[in-house]
């Protein structure tokens, strides 16, 4: 029944050269919704280990004012 689905591979596990850093807010915006929430790993396809690193980097970037805490408010 579920045999047709392919297992997602974490892009960080696949590409060992990519690093997760709070100093790259443009890269981290991919993991934040338009409302400013961190997107869960079931949507991004990142493994649990790297999702923890991504969320920690987002939180540090928010503290340093590199990323916003909230997205743009709808008008």
C-alpha cells in the first residue's frame, strides 16, 4: 500500500558540504513560513538531527536581529 512512496533524503545528509549557520539568514528563510513560524520537518524533508540544528540557528538569528520573530501582518 505504501510501497510506492519514496523515502525522502535529508539534503544536509546528502550534501556534506552544506553547513547550517545563523549567519546565513537568506538560507534560513526557506525554513520559516510567511507568518514567521519554523516549518516542521515533515514538510521540509530534513532529518531530526538537522532539524534541531536548523531551528537552533533560526532562534539565534532571531536574537541577533538577522531574522524577524513574526512575518508581515496581513492587511
